[in-house]
C-alpha cells in the first residue's frame, strides 16, 4: 500500500495540512518543520499521487506559461528555470507556449489554455496585447501574473526589473569614463512598457549629467530578428552620420541587438571600445563569447521566475485575495571588454 500524507502526519505528530504545505511549498510553515517532513518523506520513499490530488482539488495541476520565445541561454530561458523550480516543488507541470511577439497568436494561446483548464497563467505580454485576453481569464477564474513585461491598469501581480535605473547607471558609467556622445539602439518592441522605461532612463540620465548629445536609433524598420536588426540599423546610422556626429558609445536595448551592432562597427573599420564603447542589456549567455566580451545590464532572471510562480501559487490557494503587487528587481552593470 502506498504511503499517505496522513501516515507522515501521524509519524511526526503534526496535521495533514502542515504536511501538505511542506510537500507542496505553499502556505506558511517553519523551515524546521518543513525539513522534518521532507526528510521523513525521502526516508520512506513517499510519492504523491498527482492524479488523485487533482481530482480532489478540482485542479489540473498545470500552469500555462506564455513567453516571447525560448532559446537556450536566452533571457526567458533563465526566467523559465526559476518558474520550473518552484512549480515542480509544488507538484505543478508547466505548459509552455511562445507568442512570437504576435497579438493574434497570444490571444489564441490564452483561449487554448482556458479550454485546457490550466490552473493559472504566467505571461510576458506582447506589445499590443488585447485587453480582452485578461477579461477572459477573469471570467474563467484563472489567476495570472505578468513577468518581465506588463499591461498597465490590468489588476494582476507584476514581476519585472528596474530597467530605467539600470540604463541610468550605464549612461552615467560611460560619462564618467569620458564618453560624451552616447546613442541608444532601440528594438522593435519600442512601445512596450519595459522598453519605454529603458529609453526614459537614457534620456533622464543625459539630462542629469548635463549632456546635449542624444541619438535614438530605431531598428524596427529592419524586421524582428534582433541581431540582424542591430546590424542593419547600426550600418545605416554609421553611413548617414559624419565622423563628427558619430556616437562614441552605444547602449542597446538588448544583447542580441548589441551583437549585431558589434559586427557593423567592425565592418566600418572602427574599434570597440576605443572608438565606440558598447553596452547591451539582459546578460545573454553569449555575451561572454562575442568579441570583445560584452558589457551588459543584468537582471536576476531566475529570482524573477521564482517570485512569479510563488505569487501565482498564492492566488491559486486564495482566489479571493484581490491584492496585487508590483515587484521590481534591481539591475546590475556587468563591466566587460566592450567598454
């Protein structure tokens, strides 16, 4: 006969609820008690019956995750790792879908998740996400959490990074190292809240440092593949700017754009960082493997994923709680050879 939660509770002299909280990572419980439960469960080779659990709780024990895209070493892959860690410990399975930055695709994914009766959703919304998506989730009583990007005025928890302050730190660092003509290379998601925050940080720090040079290079005219867009946009900028107008530093809205920009700078016979210093954003795993190694802004992506899943678990446990928070993680500047 399989070991039950009740038997673990009887052995330790605690309640079934306490054992359940320890095994699922939900609810409040002391670290000492949790460890006692986990140790005994491991010793007795306890395996939860997830099918029975889902039938009793009327939950599917699945969470939908909607991201822009997943690539190994990419920004969202690290967020996913944090989400999966907490979800697995709580007995949940993650269903991953990629919106590919398309609002129609995102809407279809959300509708499919509703039909499949996922218990909750974590989403990095596309730039022009439909507000009706979130009304549909509310109608189906499916809690959701925004990760990285978010839609303003939608009642939900938001887990993001302090993008504006991070870019301010990068701009000030460049100014203090003698760079006076700092440009900003924008991406095709330029109207999303988080990208607007990065641009805001750039402009505000130029003002704070009393610098007049301001140049925003838009890359969305060249498509949606970031590295190619960064390359094409930088080539175009270097062609049209005279040597006296050219930037001596460049902050890119993400690392993929920076990779393309580095290639364009080299092809124009310019040196990094001697002629143009380059800073990326997101600390892609490839940032240490390009030449020169890329200075970049880094967000604690796994921590962001862990918190998003914990917040979702809270709302799955207490669906009556309509108090939501805005959680903004600090951004650090990782200085490497490109500056």
